[in-house]
């Protein structure tokens, strides 16, 4: 039993020794692998730190280069601005020199003008003296032939004055027209109600001269259209279509008066003149002066104002539609052919006023603003715009 116990102890010691030997032999290898791992990790960390330092140094270099480029650009811009300032200063100096030269030239021109005015004054005085001499000679040599010559001169002057009046109607530059007012040359203000009656702006009124307006293409087109329409109008021949007992004009004027409409201050202004130029393009003699009022007359007085612009009022006794030329005819005072004045309304304008013109106008009082013409021996007014006619 003792021998067995000894052998077991010996076995245990041998096993323990073997274990120690294995541990001793394995320990240095583990320590070596750990050291190698630690060295590799340290080297990787060093490499990363070196890379970071390299990147930082490159970033610092790039920043420095950027600062250098910006500084050089700023220097260049400053130098350019200085050059521009110097150029502007030079220009200013040159402009001042030019202004000096201009002032010198203007002074020289003024001197020349003064000299010219003096020469003109001398010429005028000489011409005035000559005129005085000629007038004295004429006064000394007056005869019957001289009287006739003076009459012819006066008549030519009157004709020239008429032409001047016609041309003066187009001189809208000398008249300032505002809203509801017209200022004359002498500063007087004339109030009117044209804007209330003619509120729309259908026609172009941007021409300052009568001649320029007549030369425009738009006016020529209106001229041809109006001329073709007017020359191809239908002449009504059914004279005795109704059983009307005619009453003399004088008797109707005394007994059957037309109710007077509300007064409206209509003034002949440049804008109204241009508008009526488009209304009646074939009419040439516009002798109304700016600032004159447009009179309101009855239908009985229309025959006395042919060729002028007036506001005519009266009662419509008959409404006739002409299918040949698509016109509505309003006969005021009496039926056709005894009417005092007729109002011609084209179909498209009449339909803008109402859908049934015969029912709307017959046996009603109306007033019309327009140019009074004659047709078949009777006065008439052609309506070219729905704003020209009203019912009251």
C-alpha cells in the first residue's frame, strides 16, 4: 500500500513537471507575438500621425497660397481703381477745359449774335424809312386806280386771314386742354363738359397738326371708307307712303315747338376737333376757332347752320330702315318728305345703342351733336358714334 502511494505521488510530480515545462516553453512565444502586435500597432499609429501632420502642413501651405493670391488680387484691383480714378480726374479736367472752350465759343457766338441783331436793327430801320418814303409817295399820288389797288389788297388780306383761321384750328400747341377746361393764349380758362358727353377714347388723337392728321394712313383709310359709303347711299323714292296732311313750316314753327333739353357746355377744343375730323373726314372747311361754344338749336333752325357743328334737338316723327344700305333714318319735325332735319344712323351704330331702334326712337325727343349737311335739299346729320345722340 505504501509502495502504491509513492508511485502515485511520483506520477503527480512528473505530470506537474511536464506541465511546468510546457508552460515555460509556451510563455516566451506568447510574449513575442504580443510584442510584435504592439510594435505593429505603434507603427500604424505613427504612420497615421505622420499622415495627419503631412495633411496639416499641406492645408497650411494652401491657405498661405490663397492669402498670397487674394492679396495680389486686392493690390491689382486697388491699382486698377486708382487708374480709373486718375482717368476720371483726367476726364473731368478735360470736361472742364471743354466747358471753358464752350463758354468761350458761346461768348463769341453771343457777340456774333449781338452784331447780327445790330445789323438787323439797322436793316429794319432802313426798311422802315423806305416804307415811310413809299407811303408818303403813295399818299401824294392817290388816284382812282390807287383806291382800287387798295381794295384788292384788302380783299387778299381777308382771304389770307381766312386761311390763317383754318390753319389756326390745328394749332393745338398754343392751347392747353385739361379735364373740363381749355386755357387760351391770353391765360383765360374756359370750362366745358366735353368729357361728360364724349367719355370714350375710340379715336387716336395724338396728332398736333391738321395737315399731319390728313396725311396719316389711318385717316386716309377712314376717308376712303366714308366716301364710298356716302356716295353709295340709297335715295328714298316712296314719297307718299303715308296719309300725312302737310303743315307749312312757318305754322309748325309757331304752334308746334320742340321741348328744350338740359343745357350742356360744349366747347370747340383741339381734342373735339380731331374727333370730328374722324367723324367727317371728307369735310375740309373747319373755320371754328378754339374756345367757341357749340350752340344748341332746334330742328327748325338747322337749315340756317349748314356746314357747321351744332347740337340739334327735336321730336322724332318717323323711323325708317333702309335695307339697301343698312341705315336707320330718323325724321324730326314731320314724316318724310316734310321733315325739318333727318338723322342718319348706320345699322351697327344703332344696334350699339339699342336692339330695336324703331321702338326706341319713334315719338321721342332727342338731341344730336354733329356736322349739318344737306341731302336731297334737306338738312341732315350723320351719326358716326353712339355718343353723338341722346334721348331726353
